C-alpha cells in the first residue's frame, strides 16, 4: 500500500481563548480527507461526548411542577429550569455502574435570600462549574429544600423518557425529604457548545493537492476542548476498528459498548408506584405497611390475600380492585 505523508496535529495557539474554547490543526492531508475527518469528528463531538446531568428532582412539599412554594419567589417550573443549567465536573468511576448520584440543598441553616449553585451540597467526586447559577430566592429559613439526582449519559433525553427511568429506580432513590414527588426533567448531557471546522488547500499548484483541517471546539467548562476531541476520536476508532478487524487496536471495547443483557419486560402499567392508583390515604397507608410498593406487587396476590391485609376494610378492598381494573389488571379469585 502506498504510504501517506506524515501528519502533524497541534493546537492553534493564536486562536486559543481558553482550554475550553480553542482550535486544533491536522495537516497535511490528502485531498478529501480533511472534510471526511472534519465532518466525522464534528458530528461525533456534538452527539456522543458524555457528561452528567440531572434526570429527577424532589422538592419538599411539591407534588407536581405546575405550582408555587410558599416563601419562595420563583415557581416550580422556573426552579427546575434553573437547576438544569447547573454544570458538573465528575469522576467517571462514580457513575460507571449507572447508579444515580444525589446532590441536595437544605435551607434550615441558610443565611441570605438568593440560593445559587454554590449552596448545593455535593460529594467530593463532583464539582460544580457555574457556582453563580441562580436557583431561586427565599424569604424564610426552611422554606425550600430539594434533592437532585444525576446520571451520566450522552446526547439529550426528554423528561418523558426520564419518567420511565424514575419508575425503574422506584424506591431505590433514597430521599431524606418527608414529602414531595420525584419530578422528571430533561437531561442535556452534551458538554459541547459549538464545533466548527475549515478546510484549506496547502499546495493548490501541485499535482498532489494537500489540505489542512482546522477544528474549533467550545465546551461548557466541564471538559477541555482537547479532551472532547480525544473522546470523539476514540469513539470513531473503536467503531472503525471493528469494521477493519484490526488486531492491535489499543482500545478496550468494554469501555464503549454495553454487554448484552436479556431484560424481562415489565408492562408499563404494572411497574408504576401504587401512589399512581389515586387511592384514599387509608388504603394507601395500609398497602405500604404491608410491603406493597408497585402495581406489580399487587398483581401477585389474589382477592382473599388482599382482604387479609391489615386495616383494609371491604370498601378499601373494593376500591383497590376497581383501580386495578382501570389499568387492565384483574386479581385472581380464591382457588384460581
């Protein structure tokens, strides 16, 4: 195979504004390669560089996002939007098992009225970049407490998809708040704000035209520009390595591809929390004390077992049966 000219890769110091907004040059490339590489890197940097973002928030006393909190200036929707703007630098080992990490804020001992990102309690493995990001204003101590749950990922995940994730984790999401519901939020995992590339001919008068690729990357401060390019390049390499079957590719596939798992599908209506059944407080408390957490738990028993649950009267039993029927679930009769 005919050899290519030796390629040089360097940072373009003249265009550097910071470690998070700078340019890199790759040259000399044979005609067509600059645009091919530039387009592939740009698309991968924008879509596949990973980060962490919140997927759920629990605010004490808040049952839904369309409301207000006493002694708190901003409404719940505005607070959630402000929380989504907070950017985190993190230790990837903390999130390697896809376990949510919780950060929190408690206003009991808070001095002042303006709550910002710097006031959030985080673990040593996590650092907040934009500490001055405002969250809300409060007029009374103890008026505003919340917990925010983070996951690692890439791209964009809507709050509708995150509702399913909240449902999957269920009671495993630990909370110290006495009241409030887990509210799913959009997750924007991409730490990259902008990527552009330009292609210039180096020797247009020559019979063999060579090109220069200049790639400009701007991130949100959670990852350096050169690290974003490096991660994107590794993602491309691992994919191309599989296609070319290169034996000496110095990359571990397990770092990029999940192991195939056969997961038993649980119908959506059966995996939800029993809170969603809109039961009376008495019926709900009785089921909780008996150890029932999801609709799927209830489906496993028959009507007689339900009637034997402590503190459940005939009306409560009938109420539960009717609510389950609304979701297409009919409890078995005794002996069936």
